[in-house]
C-alpha cells in the first residue's frame, strides 16, 4: 500500500495503527509503525501468555531460540499488559549475553552493540509496557521512523467492545484509515468502520526479500535485531514501508 495514497473521493489519507506492545518485534511490526501517521500501543487490554508481549525469537548456532522476559502473572484473567511487571531483574543481562553469543560475528554487530548494550545492561525498568516501549523507540530511531507513538491510556474512551474502542481511537486521532495486521480479519467489523467514514486495510507481509543471515537456512519470523545486526545501514532495503525505505534512499 502507498503511505500517502488518498482515499476514494480524494480525501487525504491519515492512517492509524493500534496494536499491543511487543518485545523486540519482527520487521513487520516496524513496517506497521512506518506506514502509520499515528501509532497507538494498546496496552490497557488483557495480557496473554505465550504471546509476543514479553518474548521473541532469534537465530543461534543451535537453531531458533526464544528470548523471554519473565513476568509475574496473577491469574488467568483481568491482568492488563500495562500492569504486568518483571519477576526476575536479571533477565536483561542474560538476554544480552545470549545476543552477543548469537550475533558477535554478524557484519554490523559492533554498530548495533553501541545502541543495544547500554539499553540492556542499564535496564532497571520493571513495567513490561515501558520495557517494550524503550526498545521500540530505540529501533525506530535506528530505522529513521518518525511516526508519533502514544498509549491507548492517553485517550478517554467511553466505548465498550474491541471494535468500538478501536473506532473510538481512530476518531480521537482524526484518522480516516485504519491499518492492521492480517490476523485481524477474523474480528474487525469493517462495516462499522465504513459507516463512520474510516477505511480498513491490512498489511501484506508476503514478499519480504531475504538478506545475508547467520546460522543456517533463512528465517523471516525473528526479531528485527537479526536484521539490524546482519544488514546495518542497509536495513531499509529489506523493509516494506515506503517511509522506512526513503531513509535508505536519502542516507
């Protein structure tokens, strides 16, 4: 999709993306950010176990490995992401040691180390949401993404129901296009959005180009740290957002 394509009728497109925070997400997450005018971290919803909120995958010499932030879970229900806290303060040093072992021979690890080592070794934050936000902000800075990022908690929403709350956020942001990952097709009420003058589109994650990657056969579904350490300043060539790609062309 074009980042600046007008909607039917000639109205200028203003795009909102609303999604939960994730830990060191994959490149598709940052293409969503780069395709948005307003990106909202939807962290006042329920925390889900075995999801991307507190973990992600990397490649190692032994194969795919999970990096998981240990968190305290009080029960099966009613714990919001924003209220989820770390249960073991030593996680950050362990994760960094694993990343060093996995990527120290990557072509651009030294440059990446300058950005991520201080972040990991200086991490004292206990809130999962804020930890995720710190990594997301750092990676956006590396990619040259300037999209405004806010929290769903910043807005006073009176609506009930997931579709209604997402619609309310679009209205509060003054956006007339809602962009989502393809998995949302199963629950988004496109007719409801259309009745309120907001188009719904889905990010296409097919067709990403491969890059030179360590440790065996190529795998797309890993943290963007894999791409940063392996491609360095050439990262935008392997992204799909036109705004991210322009950073490469203007560099």
